[in-house]
């Protein structure tokens, strides 16, 4: 039976709500505050009983900004969470080659083989890209080198870092670098250069040896052993020479095989001394959906494995055996427990692709984001927003004002999208137009079937249920401390 609703809306800031699996009700405010109360307490609110009648409810609703917060302050809190919209692109992704020596299950159909010609970025294109990036209004610029395997085109990576650093000093605009690599072409010289220039390194580690080598096919050797060697070597070198720990992080792409090996995956990361594990679902970009249906799973299967990983990590943290955190959770916990957004494009609204981040392909074509350039490899230039030229200022202006940039912005602004606009987790989630386009041919998402949204709903449900336990909350707060 639907209860009679006598709640006085003028006494509340806007909020959304839902019932959690444990029977309690979560209420979220527009800027991401939350309160969890029992169902009887919620029913009393609906029946018009003032929250002030129950001290616990009153305090929770005040902390969430649902009552007692002037609308202006609520708007300021919302603005703080969207501070990323105040400037131009800070993340500039350079896809320096389409070649790779691996043939990973979820990616290999898109890879150019090592003997292919014409798929490497030239030094001239790299220079034009860096000149364009320096026109960004962002106070700091991040360059991320990707490929398929960026170390295949090492000379251009090296040149780009040196040129961007020189330009940074000349223009007094800070830069930082990161490189995403499978580590198979790493050597002592490259490692020394990268660490000297403080380049953040990111690799793929898909779990224990059998899972990793199943997912990440490498015919010229043992991919797992190679990654293990270099993670340990880089960590040791960095600590010895620069006193810096954890300069290399890793991503784990979950396939159907990893679902069963979740514990081995966590134990592997722990044994490597990693400070975090990212239990990250497959992405339709890698051609996986059609060609390798055996790698896939339902959102519910993924969430079940995520909960196992999360509980195991909480147990390790509580017993003092490990301080490792789970990265997907940490992104959401920052949104839930702090006034700031962690700037993870996939989970923010708008995603700000084409303005917050830009991807430059090997041939100088510019895309809204990394996923956009992957779609280009799959035959669609729908996400192209420009091309580098001799006039970097003009390139910059035309790319951030291009019609495609505007279309992507509107498609990723979930505030007005059916289903999302009333979702209680709206303050924490986002939508990826490139993913939507790949899945359905439309940049707008379909709420009921949106794979990513269903996974993120499951993750948030799991986090909010566990946040009600003080010990869990204490551990979660250590995960977001840095
Ligand atoms: S996932 Fe990375 S290492 Fe594997 S084939 Fe793709 S680019 Fe190469």
C-alpha cells in the first residue's frame, strides 16, 4: 500500500531516496551528502512528522544537507563538487602508436602488429600536440602516454617529455607525466629516464599467473613473469634512488576467468606490495563484446565478485595484514565522504570529455577521450573534434568548441536524462557516451539496460551497506586519506 505523503517539501532541500537490501532507507542530497535511516523512521517523515522529533534522524539529515542547510550553501557544495568544470583540459592523452607485441583477449582485434607500418606518431605531430596542449586554461597539464604499447615508439615518448618540460619551464606552467605500458619493452635505460622525469607508471596485472597469462596473450614470453620482474625492479630502484614508493600502479581487467579467481588476484597484488587493486569491469571498447562473448558476465555476477573482493580487503585491513585498498570503491568513497570530486571522468556528470580531457591519435587527429579514439580504430570518427595544425591556438579553440564536444557534453550530463535524473545515486555516477555509442549506436544511455550504471549501482549499494559499520567506515576513511 502506498502511504499517504504529508511531508512538507518546503522544510527540505531536494533529496532522492531508495530502500537498501538491508531494509534501511538511504536519502541523498543534490551535492552528494547521504543519510541512512530505518524504514519506520522514513515512514514517519513521509507522514509529515518533523525530523526534529527524532534526534538521530535530525542529525543525519542535517549532516547530509537535506535539512538545516541554506539553499545557497547547498549550491556552493554542488559547485565545489563540480570544480573540474572551471577550466580547460588538464589531461592530454598521446596515443604514440597503434602497435603492440601482446594480443590480449579483450583488445587484440584492434592492435596493429609489430611489423605494421604507418601507425607510429611522428616527432613533428608530437610537437604540434604539446604546443596545442599548452593553450589549455588548466593551471596544470598532465600528459599521458598510451598506445596500444607506447614503448614501441620510445623516441617520441622521450622527445615529448623533454620538449614539454622545456616548454613548462619557459611558460611557468606545471606539467606531469604518466605512461601506460605492458612493460615488455622496458629496460634499465628507459626506467632510469622515466623515473628521473618523475613519470607515473601504470601497467596491467590481471591477477595470478594463470589468469594474467590467459587474459594477456604474449607469444614472445611469459607476460606475468615480466610484469612481476619490472614492478619489483622499478619499486626497488625508485626507493633506493629517489625514496619514492609505489611509483608504479596496476590495473586489473576483470574477465569471466578472473571472477572465479578473485582471491588469487587480491593475494597476487598484496604479494607484489601494491597499495591498491582496481577491480575494473570489461569495457566494450576492446571488441570483447562481440568476438569474445566467453569473457563476459552479467552486472550481477561482476557485483557479486566485487563484494567478495571488498570484504576480503576489509578483513585484511582490519587484521593489520595489509593496507591495500580497492580503487573503484575509493573513487566513490571520495565522492561520498568528502566535499570534492576525485576527477575520474567515467563517474562524473558531465564527463567533460573534449574539455576536461583530450586524446590525440598517432596521426594527429584529436578525439574527445581515449574511448573516442578507440572507436576511431573500430571505424567511427564520431568522437573526432579536430586535427593538429601549424596554428596550435586555433586548433585548441576549435577542438573545445567543436559540435562533437558539445554533443558529448549534453549526452553525459545525467541531470536531464530519463532514469538518471531521479536515481538516488545521481550525485555519484556518470555516463560515458563513447561506451553508449559502442553498445547501442546512440551516445545517450538507456537507463534500464546500462551495463555500467547497473554495476555502479551494485557497488554503491555494497558501500552504503558497509558504511553503516563503524569499523568499515574507519578503514574506508584511511583509503581516501591521500
Ligand atoms: S591490452 Fe595493452 S598489451 Fe594487451 S594487446 Fe591491448 S595494448 Fe597490447
